[in-house]
C-alpha cells in the first residue's frame, strides 16, 4: 500500500477524474492503464503506486515521472509528452485540477455526532442543516451557522456572529473576540466597546488558531470564498475580499481591507485603514502601506513593486563597497 489517503477514499475511474476536471487523457507509449482503470487514493509523484492519483506542476518533479507507479498523473501541457508508466491527465492548470479531483476522491472522516454533546451551543443560536460541530466548540448567543458548515474542535463563535454556508473553521480559531480598541487618557486606558459583529460569507475556510475580531461598529467581513491560513489575525472592521487569500502569520490591522483575489503571503501585514486592491500580491515578510495600488506583486517594508524591491536588494548588498569607495574619494578630495 502506498503513502496515500486510501482509507478515506472512494474508488473511481480515470475517465471520472477527466470529466470532473476537463483534463485530456493521454496514454504514454507502453502504459498498461486505460481510462477505465481505477483510482482509489492520492500520493506524491515520487511515492505513488497502483491505484493512486498524483500530479506534477514544476520541472523539478519531472524527473520522478518515468518511474512513478501512479495510475494517473495530472500534468500541464509542457509535460504532456514526458515518458511515464501511468496515464497522463493534461490540464492547463494541473494544481487546480488536482485540487478538484482530490476533493471529490478523498473523504475526510466525520465525527460520530453531527453536533457533539461536548460542544456548547447557546439556545438562541441558529444552526443550519448539515452543520457539524466538534467537541469543545462554543457557539454564543444569537450566532448563526449556515447550512453545511463545519466547526472543528475548540472553535469559538462569539455572540451575534454570522457564518455562511459550506464554511470550514479549523480547531482553536476564535471568531468575534473584541477588537483592539483602547483610548489612552489622563485617567488610564479606557476600553472602547466593540458593539459590531463578524460576518463570514459562504465557502470561506479559516485555518487553525486564527482570530477574526468583531467590529467596533457594523461588521468585520470575510467575503465569499476567501481562504485564511492558520495563525492569521484579522482586526476589527476589516474587509477580506471575495476569493482573497491570507497565508500563515499574517495580520490585518483595524479597518484595513483586502480586495478580490488579493494575496497576503506569510508573515506579511497591512496597517490601519490601508486598502489593498484587487489582484495585489504582498510578498512574504512585507508590509503594504499604500492603498489602491494596481494589481501586481509587491515586496519589502514598505512594499514596492517587486522589480523595484529586487533592485533595492542588489544595491543594499553593494553598500559596503560603495561606502568604501566614497570614503576614498572624500579622502583624496580632502588631501
């Protein structure tokens, strides 16, 4: 048995996978499999066996194709003629095609109880059809959970917060804690009441141990299809756009926003009230300080277009030599 998730997978044909993804089935010379061959698991290309589905998206993994034992391999057009023992499923976006296929092939086990007896659900909360709530979860007064949503262990959904349909919130995340609102004054630091809520729209996924703070007024909003990694913080009154992505250890300060399809890479940040535009990608360890910049990749602190950032890095490495040359010039001029 290969290193696959076969214990929780169902058996399908290669033609089924092609239909799901729109991939073209290519049979390499000498391949013993057909479109009717069965697939029942997923595995990495270098560790796959008969009955497995795998994928290759980059040239660095191409070397594993000829010896891969997988029954079906999803590849891009550039790898459509590479020798392989398994069937090739050719798609212009192989990683997306693999995600679609694996999501339908692999069945993640569900808990014995749809709503665990060890979870707390306030009587005034509204729970939709097919909702799964794991042990240790807390659903506060007036909260709403949409149909088909899954709330994993020890998640907290505070009072009045609304979660849409078919969302997934991983273990330990907190939705609706008070935003960081404090006003320093002569008598000390006064707390600003956070009287808004959090609205999470349909098909949002939030990783483990992430926090989305409730708004000071109105709502903190995570729009449809957005994906948040583990250890992400979204401050009060933020708006995360449709299909936006926030990678681990990133944070959005209060009243900032992320446009449709924008991406915050790992350890990146957005300060108060900055509006990151649609299609903007903020590189890892970068801070976006300007609003409404056009789509593209930005890097650095403060973030600038990635081409400019690369030039800056080259100049930084040259600074010691430039300083040495400048001192020599100054010395000659002073003599």
